[in-house]
C-alpha cells in the first residue's frame, strides 16, 4: 500500500523543498498540493468540509500547486507529485496541458494530475466559468489535454473548449500522459473512521453527472 | 467501491484499470495496519493522509513536523 501526504503550501508553510525531501526519505510515495486560485471576498457558498460552513483562513493563502510541485520536484528524485486537486474548470486547458507536461518533464515523469470541478461558485465564476457547466468544462478540458499531450498537431472541438490545430510541447515524459485522477466526493464509514473514496481528492461534492464524467475523463 | 466499479463498467471501461486513491483523516496516529488492509482489500492502491486540521497546521509552518509525525503510517503500510 502506498502512502501519500497532502499538504497546503503558503508563504508561512516553511521550506517546501525540505518537506518534500523528508517525505521522500521517510518512504512516502507521493506529495499532494491543493488549489484555489483565488477566494472571492464575501462569498456566500458554505464550505462543505466544516460544520459551520466557514472557510479556514489559510485557503486564501495557497500557492500555485504546479509551482509548489516544481519546488518539490527539484529537491527530490522519486516521490510522485500530485495536485489534490487542480480546479481544472477554472484553468485554460492549453496552458494547463503545457504546465503539466513541463513539470512532468523536469520531474522525470512523476506528475499525478488530480482534478476536480470545485464547490465554490463565486470562485468558479470569477475565474470565468459558469458554475453549472463546470463538470462539462472539466471533462472537455481533460479530453483536450489528452490530445495536446499525445498529438503533434492537436485540435479539439467541444462545446466549451475548442481550438484549431496547434503544437504543444514538450510532451509529458509519462506515456501516453500522466495519470489523471478524478476527485468526486463519496463519503462512507469504514471501521469507525471516515474515509472518502475518491479517484483523486475529496474536495468536490458528489456530481450528479458522474457516470458521464467518468466515461469520458480518462484514467 | 462497488458503485465505482459498476459506474466504470457501465461506462464501458475496465474497472481494474482504475487507480484508486483515498484520502483519510489520520486522527492522531493515522490508519492502523488493519485499516490499511481493509482499504487495500476494497481496491485502493494508495492512501493519502490529510485532514482540515493538518491543512491548517501545514499552512502555518508545521508541514515538516506533520511529515515526520505520520511516518509510522508509511512503516505500517510496508507490511500491507
């Protein structure tokens, strides 16, 4: 059984490179970094992981996960580097494909892309995506990135994501591309402890269109 | 996990091809060896330890301490 650790990365977190080095030395198989690009001030959406709905203050301070994972990659040799999770609908898939491939290149093929659709409506919308279409946008983004990672001339025509033929390099070191883990929420009780059975992370509420998302989202 | 496998099969995909990672609140010392075996037997290939409390502690300078504190979970997992 592999053991990973998910840690937040802020300006106050300390030396992330040393955290990664220690995690590798102690035998953890993976280090995971979460994402919230911005937290809209005054948002009304309750935080689903607390009883009072209040979002912990440190969520406002998270560093970009791919930059944090690059710091970890430069300090280590073996440990896998995961996003837990990347809010894909809030990102440009062309740029994200490039970033993921680049981190995979410089880490020697150690990236795991955990993706989720997000729960904070105000954040999704301030980042430019309609909340109601976030799962569709996420699915199309994954499909588009798979094309970008594997084809020399990559094009994609979805409802929400589309672009003409482009070159997007470097390609990922992992073939055909890094693992893409989907992070829906499904909570259950196991041996008295609360475990969230996921394919990536636990940040997102259980999506109604899960079967369709599951069918199309890759790994 | 049965639901996950059914959804995957219904979607025309091989459920054995999935990588399943679960996130577990360590609640102190982390999952026991028996817990880890149960997760393994359920089909999980990886356990990621995390809690909201850990997130707060890591954000405020205790990430390195957490890595060391939960290292016994890694040792337990070597026998699972």
